[in-house]
C-alpha cells in the first residue's frame, strides 16, 4: 500500500505544481473531449488539427509583443482561429473549393507564419513552449482561463445539445426543419477554437488537439450512443492525464507527450478490445456465418 501511495498519490499531494497540472488537465478533459466527439461524428476530426495550427500565429504574435503573458496570447489565438474558420468557410462558399481543402491551405499558412513569428525572438526554448506547452508550469491565471473555457463549453453543449446531435446524425434534416444548421456548425468551430486556445497553455498548439480527439476516437469503439460516448471520452481523457502526469514525474519525461501517448495507448487497446473493435467484430461475423 505504501508503494502504491508513493507512486500514484504522493506526487499530487506533495507538490503544488503537480496539483495545478492535474487540475488543468482534468478541466481540459471535461471540456475538450465532448467537443472531440462531435467533431468525430461530423467527420471533421482533422478540422481539430487544422484549427490547432490556425491559432499559432495569433498566439505567437501575442508572445512576440508581450512575452509569456496569458491574456495577449489567448486573445491572439482566439482572433487567429476565428479568422481562419471564417476565411475557410468564405472560400468554400464563394469558390468551387470545398471547406476541407481551404481549411488545409489556411492552416499550413498559419503554421508557417506562426513558427516564423516565434523564431523572431531567437530562442528555441520559446518555440518549444508555444508548440508543446508546459502543463507542469500552469499558473493561477492559466487555470482560471481553462476553468472559464470549461464552463462556457459545458453551457453551450447543454443549450445546443439536440441541435448538435441532429447536425451530426442528419444535417440535411436539421436544415429542412430549422435554421439552426449554419449556426450550429459555427458553434462547433467556436468551441473547437476556444478549447484549443485553452489547451495550448498546457499542451501547446501541436498536442492540444490530441486530448480532444484521441479519447473521443477511443470511446467510439465502445458505444454508438452520443451521451455515453461523451462521458466515456471524458473518463478516458481524465485517466490519460493522470497516467501521463505520473509517467512524466517518475520517468522524467515531457508531460505533454506523455499525456497524449497515454491516450494513444487507450485508443490502440480500444481498437482491439472494444465492444465495437476488431475482436468483437470478428466474433459477430463468425457467429453470423455459423448461424
């Protein structure tokens, strides 16, 4: 029992930086994982990755002008994400190019521009901080921001829950019976940007999308119902954060990659052992052939 306490509980009891990291990661899991489920159900999983790159130039501009101050970087990231989302949507509506192609073009431009802006400070350490975050260095301001984003996200999901489900499962039906189709689409994109802006404080712009999408993708192998899928995604996200932080602490590994790799392990196990995974699918097919 003492050994279990030393390995699993003591780091979070004895060190304040581990407590702040755990709180920030748990809040991100509660907020970002359900958003990832809706992105996945709408077949927009790569949109999260694109938007994660899209916020980089805005955050980098705030960083270049004010250093590692949370408000300028947050406002810059939000502004850049909104510009890319609206720009990609406008291109898809006004030209023959589809939204996924225009979004890919915008995010590549944003990634290159963001890295260029950060490099103007002339420090690889600064670039690594923006790209990969520092979850073990979260301060009270960052936790307040992440907490606010979590509250806003959960409130938006509660208010627009039925519309979000209808948009995921049958968008044409939603557009035929309601005018909520386009607003719901932009609400989803707004929540994605908001959670990525909160996530880059802890995991950086490149890894924040991992906590959004990997638990959602893993949960898809266990259930087909939206509400249980969201709850399971949150549980997987929480477990990944705890295991990743413990792995980072005991093995002296980077905390952000450790968290995402923990979620990746759950995803791989879900592919094999999930109730909708490879083994279960083969068993069902075998039983159908013998019936």
